């Protein structure tokens, strides 16, 4: 553990940040609030450097491992350490058992806990700028995907009210030709009036071959629902407002996917003068690991991947089980303290792996035969995938199915989890 001459706690806030600085002997050197602005953060750095000239001797603890405060401190050479809020809550009990809580006390607890228990904190480092971009894009992609689903739900709800037969033609969530159909025929009456030639042109323009114009015309010509006067017109206007939003969310999602692919291509290109494979290239060699899964892995777990740290990697991905034992009772259950985006990513990765690779399909079958449910079996597959990925990164060679080893036997911990 590195010894510092100044230990600083920053209780982060949206408007201002409460700061407490302690010396090695727990003496209070600074206790002040700084505004969340460029000028305020500059004054914060100046105040710390006035107490200690050497930024390498300053250690700052904070709950949020990212943001303008963290980046400003790191850019000035100051060491920053992050801690989970739940852990900080336990440290708070050292200073008061009455449950009192305020910004000044939290800043003091952060500084003092860093002074006495630095090993409980995680050191924060700035990642590759490309990975920062990739993380932001992957999160935006998730938001746009959720937004498109929400808009699709609203559209489906309106169609169920007055025009349910159109739902038989496909999914209103992602099939663009249905959106075009609703723009030219937003009501059952207008749908019946569409000519076969118009429908053929619509299908041809959107490259739809799974259904014919005659089938579409037959479905649209079905007897409509009998609704109260005004319902059809009201729903029609609602649908007309939803369609542009749905198209925009879909177009933005496609643009973000292209940007993610472009960034991954840059991250996969070997660096001039170095013979090593890039991590992005090695990740994409794994079975079932697609573009979006690769992007999320690199963006959210770049530190354990860079350090080839399997134990940390499986913990943040949520596949490492948690064991609780007290006396004769021993219980192993699913880990909940993890990165939810990585958990979902490993879930989809395992799903794809068991679909397209016989080895992982066999492992899934063995886990199910051992009595595990579907989700638990997928976590087991995901755990093995992470282990192989770390081995691939360590060897600096792309995944080769011809050189893989036999599947490991299920240990007692895996059988109990």
C-alpha cells in the first residue's frame, strides 16, 4: 500500500462537492464545499496543491468512479480511489452509531476510510479515449433500443384498439414496411381501398418476400372492429405522431451501430511497430460474441481485461456465485453486486454460444442434466466463456476451436450454485 501525505474525501453532488482533507495523523487540513463548475473544480485542485505541492502525494476518495471531478483530478496527477456506496455506509458506522448523515460527515468518512483501509478502495484510471467513446455509444445504443421498444408498445396498443388485423403482418417494433403501410393506410377503411399494384410496389421497395400483395390485401380486407364514434380518428392521429418518433429512434440506433462497428475496426487494427494482437480482435474471435457484445465487454470491463484478471472479471459480470456459511448452514446463490450491463451481455453471449457451437451446447446440456435451471446453466456457460477469453488474451492468440481442451468437469461449487 502506498503512503500519501494528504487524504481527501469528496462527497459528490450535482450542485457542489463537499471536500475534507486529512493528514496522516487524522488532522483536518481542509473542509470546504466547491461548486460544480469549471472554476469550482479549478479552485478545488488549487486548494489541494496548496496543502501538498507534489500531486503524487495526494489521494482522493469518491463514490463515483467517473465524471468531471474524477477526470480533473486525474489530469493533474492526483490519485483517485473509488468505493461502493454500500461499503461506505459500513465505514460510516465507525464514526457514529446514531445514523446521522450529512455531506460534511460523508466527506470525512471518505477521507478517513481511505487513510486506514485503502485496500478496500479501487484505484481509478483514465481509459483509452476510444474506449470512452465506445462505452458512451454502447450505452446510447441500449437507451435507443429501449426507446424503440417503448414506442413500439404504444403503437401496438393503439392498433389493438381499432386496427388489430395489421398486427398479423409482422412486428410493428422493427419492420419498416409496416410503418410505411400505416402512413398510407392508417385506418381499416383506407386499408381495404389499397390496390394490389400499390402493395406490390411497397413490398418490392422494402424487399419483403415472405408475404405477397394478395395476402396483405386479404388481411387488410378483414372485417374491422366496431368501435365508438371518434375512436378511429383519435387513434389515427396518435399513430401518426408515433411513427416519426419510431423511425427516428430506429435510424439513430442504426447510426450508432455503424459508429460502434467503425470504432471496433479501429481498435482491432494492429499498432504500427507492435506484433501483438489488439484485444478487440481477440474478443471477436470468440464463438457467439457479436459486435454489440464485444463493444460492451471492452467498454465496461476494460480494466480486468487489460489486467487479464479472471476473478475480478467474473465477479463484475455476475457469473461468480456467492457463498454464505454460518455454522452448519451453507448456501450458494447468484451474485447481485455486479455490473448489470455486463450481466446481460454475458447472458446473450452464452445464448449465442450454445446455439452455434457444439462444445458450449454440450456444456449447457450437462449443466441442465446436473439439475440447474436455464438461467443458472447459462451463467455456468458464461463463466467458462470468460475463462477461455482470459486464456485467449493471455496467450495473445485468437480463439482456435481445433486447439481447445476437453470440457472441465463440474466441481462441487458449480453443482451447488
